[in-house]
C-alpha cells in the first residue's frame, strides 16, 4: 500500500464526498444534500491511471462556528488528517464564492505546512465561473475548476496528484497473496450492530486510537469508516458501519443511506463482528442483523460489549448470557462469543483472533476421501430424509465451494433435505473439522445416470405412442 496521503477537506456541503467518489471511480462515500453527512474520516486506496496507488481520505465538513460536540469532533478529525497529509485538496463551492469556512480550512492547511491545491467545485453552475476566479484569493498557487458531479476538470486534478507522487510504478509494499485463492491476505471485518451499542468505541479500542467519532447520540456514525491494522502477522481492515435499525425506526434521508451502506459492507466483508449490549442482552434486532451476515455466507463473531456494566446476573454467571445468545440467535450456534468492554479494554485482545479464526475456517476444505470416511457410513445407516419425508440414497459427498464451505450430497434423486437432516449433517461436519465462526451450506444433487434414466422414462411413453 502506498504511503502517499491525499486529504479532501473543506467546509460542509461543498461536494467533498462527490469529489472523493469521482477520484475513487466508484461510489464509496455517502452523498446527500444535507450538510454534515460525512462525520468520520474515510480512508481508502485509490489508483492512478498508470497503476500507482495512494491513500485517499474524505473528511467531515470543517465548520469553524460549530460549538456542539459532534461538529467540534468532526472539525478536530479533519485537522488531524490535514496534519498527516502529503497533499490537501481544499474544496470550495465555486457557485457560492469564498466564505469564512473556506478561509478557516485554508488557515488550518497553511498552519499544518502541507502542500495544498484549491478545488473550485460546481463550475457547471452559472455562478461557478466567477467563484473559480474568487478562489485564488485563498492564496494557494494552484486552483482547479471542476464539477465532481459531472466529472468536468477531474482529469487535470488527477494529473496534479500524479505529478506529486513517486514516479516508480512499483508499489512500495504489496499485500501478500493467499496461495490458494490468489486474493490479498487481508481480512475485511464489518463491525455491525444496532445503533449506540459501542461499535465506534470497539474500533477505537482495537486500533488503539480515536479513529471514529464516539457519542451517546444514536446514529453518530453515518458512513462506513475503513481502518487498516496489523495484529499477529495478519492484516485486518475494520469497517465501522452505521447502526442498522428496523425499517420502521429509520428516518428518510441520510439514515436510510447508512442502512443501505451497512448492508452492502456486510456483503463485501469476510467476517462480521456483531456488537450488542451485554447489559441488555441480545435482542430480536441483533438476531436480524446477524441474519444479514449469515444469509450472505459471511463469518460471524458475536461481541458482547459493555461487559463492565452488564447486569450482576450476567456478570456473575457468564453462561447465562451465552444461553441467551443461543436462544435468541439460534441459527448462529457456530459463532464464537467474545465478552469485551471497549471502554476499559477488557477482553479486547480476543476479538481479532476470533475474527481471524472465522476467516480461516470460512475457506477451509476437506478432501472428498475424508468427507466420505466421516459421512459415508452415517448416511448409509441413517439415510437422509427429504422435506417430503421420503428417504434418499446418498452415493458420496463432495465439497463444492468455500467462503462459505459448501457441500453437495450426490443422491439417487435431487430433492431438498428436511431442515433437521441439514442440521444433522452440519453437526457431523463440524465434528470432523473446525468450522467455528463460519456458516455451512449443504445441497443435494441427483446422480447424472439417475437423471438420464428419469428423462428416458418420461420420453418412452411418447416414443411408444408415435409407433
């Protein structure tokens, strides 16, 4: 990963996230007409047309007059990012002209001593041409007029970024590829859960610094915040997602976008860390969130946060909370339960190893010979029942996929299994190998000879009738 950091900064609602997405060439940051949509700092790897990569950061709106806790925290995060940048893209709204917030952002960049170029956005509007000229008043030697929404002038801005980066096309360091899959050996973790259960606090505790804004107000995190870290020789990418709420509880606008983004991040991750409030115990909504990960075939780790303030009954007998979890999230009995306190740090060291184990088990393979040794006799002694109650003759079993591990029973006919039979076969597989943290898929396929025979039997009456 390149160490060259490009920070997109500016006051609220000037189009920073739209420019961020345009530079990244995909929709990653939430865009909405409501000012202050972006609160945390989003950091991703972006690529130039020649293949070189750099770190691109989208910051929250720099509001010098915001006195409330969250606007002040957003401003502080933006200043921290500017101080550690190699290049700052100071975005202004050309159609509005230069405002006090623009000057305050320019002052922060100048005090940090970081090279800065001004990006006059929204030049596609009638007032934009005048605002582009006015942007030179901020005192920086380069101003680029762009329309992030329509892509106008963005190529010139990308050239300006490229001109400031090392010329070598070889990356300074590359993530080693997994020998079996060819994919980078980076484990993507989606930190998910209901609002206000401590997801951002957990991310901060894992990273060891205040990377995500923490507030008692539900819905503080609106976007997904990627944080890279290395532990135990493994690279993790933590995604602090916005809280997932029931549809009836979700307001229109930014929170709707947050839920969509959170579900999308679950689909993109390897393992989901489901955070719930240990003081309350798991709820039906926690089960619904877990089902998103389960149905998507992702690894799953259950994180009981706020263990330090859990009720005495749970604190004295941790088995009770485990029983509650298994009762309320019964389909996720394979998931490891980790008890933590993000506030005090208690148990935090067990979260990432559990996630790494789930990621590894999600790609585990069992040879066909071993599978049939483990399952063959059991399936012959007790033939699996179908959903209709009839028995199947199982010839052999093969693993036909990973992520999640997928097993196919080749039988005398193709019919779905009764749910209790799927559970029985899954339990046998979990006894044979470690699949902790990963769901398992089981399907039935008819042997080709039986399928061909079946088709010939269907055709034969027609053949006789045609003679």
